[in-house]
């Protein structure tokens, strides 16, 4: 009979983790837990989120050039802004984002949301943020740094500060 241990010490490398015990990593939402890292997953990304109304996932309008992604909403509601328009994704619904398709999810409605993001291939999960800079007008990526309890985002083209997010 299999053990209920969180250790992956068996022949095949099975692993188990409690979402509650996985540390939150820096991001613009209240909670982001990288379950793939906690479990040792190598082929796909798996992240668990808890976010309040108005919080964005992740830093801004972005795309993953070689990475597909699925959002599964466990509770609450996300609105996913895409090049084709906005999609409202509610409790018990999933939303697919093809590789290289621009998007930004925001928690909408009156209650916090819990959701899971799954993406593959894992090694291609880097993102290109592409938003217009209010200073130079160019559509560019963002660079970031931590300032106390905030993330400060800068335009990659002109260096102007474009946003501050609580961490």
C-alpha cells in the first residue's frame, strides 16, 4: 500500500505537496504558489493563485512565444483581455491561451478568485510584456525592481516608471 508521505522516495518519483505548505512567490497577486517546483515537475508549469478583485495576472498584457497556457477557475471570476476581445471565465470554467497569443487576466466581480494556471512546455514559459509606455508611447517590455513592499515597473525602452504593484 502506498504511503501518504510528501517524500518522493519511491522507484518512480511520485510526489505530493500540500498547497498550504508551498511558499508564495513574488508576483502582483496576493498568492502565487509554484506547485510544479514544489513537486519537481519538469515538462509543464503548474501555478496556484489567490487574488483579490482588480489584481492582474501577471505583470501586464503579455504573450508566451512558445508556451500554451490554461486557466482553471476554482472560485470567483477572471476576465481575460485578448487580441480578440475580453473573455469572462467563471467558477468551474477553463480558458485556453495558445502559444504567442497576447493576454492579461484580471480578477473581476466582487469576490476573490482562486485559480490554477497550467502551461507547457515548461522550459518556454518566459513572457514578453507588451504594453504602451505612457512616457515614450512605444509598445515595450517592462523591467522591474523591488522597492520596500512594492514592485516598480519600468519601460524597457525609455526607463520611465510605469507602474507600482504591492507585493
